[in-house]
DNA sequence: CGCAGTTGTACATTGTATGCATACAATAGG
DNA sequence: CCTATTGTATGCATACAATGTACAACTGCG
């Protein structure tokens, strides 16, 4: 059984739905390649205990990721990471990223994060993506 | 009275709350400097009609932006853009941006957007921020 | 083969949030 | 003043999030 991704943290006080935080966090972990195809994710009950939520909440998250093609879910067996092939991007997906990125930056600026720090982080991530 | 920001678009079909879409979109507009301090934003009722939602929904968005220090709200007078001073950033704000950025990228990759396209958009925005 | 344990799933319940309708309060401008 | 305009408050219908509980499918050991 694979370990629990340590980078996964959720905020129960956040207005953002917990199951969505789990989806978003796990998706980042999967994209980062922390798990190989064939690896087992924690069971819904195990991860639920670790995060302090109900197992149905985790199950809902796993279902979203399965729908996206990241996971194979089966009773008694658990959640297995799949060898995923990227779909064709819609124009909405491409434009959506740009808008969301601007909105994310605007929020950070509103929170007082210096623009230089934002530029640095984006440049660093862009560089990492380019190396692939 | 100032014009309506044309870049503001909302999606009633999205699971994302409409009032939050308005907040996020308007915040990006304000950060971009489309409005000067002292400018009037559309009235809650006017913007509500333009977007096809109830004026209370817009009012809720304006209240959030007022709380963030972007707007001054008064009955009979409308919403006036303030000369805002950036607050001290919390460590949570700084770390939060990095995590959210990774999650946003992961979602785009899941949707099939090429990594090169993501890197390009981030590099472009980083450059624009640096020039300020 | 059987059977106990494990794992994901289905469904009902409860609390909360979203968006709207409606009425109200404060201000502007004649 | 008085009326129109603007943001605000309250109550409601509805939908969603998270949970409690029971169930179905699969594993693995005897």
C-alpha cells in the first residue's frame, strides 16, 4: 500500500468545499508524478482518518479523479493510479487558465504579496514545466 | 458615472458561486488599473441587469471588495473606488499563492492544455508584473 | 470452497450557503 | 422638503456539502 502524500493539507475552516480541496491537492500530487501508474492510493477510510473527515467525503473526491481518468476504483481493491493520456484541450480550457491565473494573481496582490514574489514563483514554475 | 468593465463575464452554469465570480473578476479589473481612485463603479442594480442576476448578488460581491479595501459603499451614492494601500502579506498568503498556482496548473494539464502553453502564459504575466 | 474482513457505494439526514423577492434606510438633487 | 436613487436587511426556496448508516463487491486465508 502506497504512502500518504504528505503535501496534502486541507483547511476545514475554509469556505472551499473539503472534497474539492482534496481533489485539487491530489491532482497536483498526481501531475507532479509522486505516484506511478499501478500505485495504490490510500483507501478512502484511511485518508479520511488522516484528514479528519468522513470517508464518503474522500470517496467523492476519488470519484471526481476517476472521472478525469486518474484513478481506477473498485470495491475491495482500492484506488489504483492509471496511466493517463491527456485529452484534447478545449478552447475554454486554454482561455480559462489565463483568466484564472490573472484572478489568482489579483487575489495575491490584494493580500499584499509583492508582485516581484509572484513573478518569481511563476517564472520558476514555467521553467520547471518547460524542462519536461 | 464610469462605464461597465467589459472584461467581466460570468457563467451561470458554473458550480462556482456567481457572487464569487463577480468578486474575482472585478478584483482583477481593479488590480489591472482600469479604474482610478474616485471612479464610480456601476450601481448594484445596473451591473445586476447587465449580468442577468439579482442586485443582492452583486451587492454581496461589492461588500467583499469593500471589506478588502477596494471600495467605499454608501446608500444613495454608489460604489466608489478607493486609493488602496497593500496590506502586509501573511505567510499564509505567500504560501497559498504557490499552492494554488500548482493546483491551477495541474487542472489545466488534466484538461489537456499543453505545458508549453501554460509556461508561456505564466512567463508573459510574470514579465508584465516585473515591468511595474 | 467458504467465510470473514476490507473496500468502495448508495441513500437518507442534517446543516449551511446561494440566490432571489421584497421591504427598508440613507443619501442626492432639485 | 420631497422624490428618486442607491445600498442594506430580512425572510424564503432551493441546492449542495458533509455525515451516519447500511449495503455490495472483491480479496485472501483457512
